[in-house]
C-alpha cells in the first residue's frame, strides 16, 4: 500500500491541475493522507514506530524482490534487500521525499 501511495504522490507532483480533475482528486488526496499516516509513525512511541518502519521496509524489499526475480530489473535503492543495513538512512530519505511531495502540491 505504501509503495503504491508513494508512487501516486510522486505522480501527482508532476501533473497539471486539469489532469488531476480528470483523474479524480479524491483518490490522490486519499493517497496523500495514507502517506501522512505512515509518516506520522515517527511521532509515536518507539515500539509503534519500530513496527511501522519494519512493515514499510518489508513491503519495499518485497517489491524489490519481485522486480528482480520476476522482471529481471535491478531494484531501486530503497527496494534493494541487499542494502537493508542502510535502513535508517532510507527512512530519513523516504520521510523527506514523501513529505516534500505532499507539501509541494
């Protein structure tokens, strides 16, 4: 869900207002709200924050596995399971990118 939301938010940032009207702003607004909920995990108690971060990382790494195994593509940095030791750096990048995408609309 987060992966799809992240990509939707990135797509919205590059579109013109009339394109958003045709596509339906409600779906994009819902995607941004879900992303906001995911990002708000950093304000929660440590155990909740850790659980959410692990679920998001698992979803991203699973997507990278699919891209590599099923399609033969090299997964992007955040989706590459071999880089899981860099998770804290990825989390900061995800938070910054997602928040910027939402706020720049």
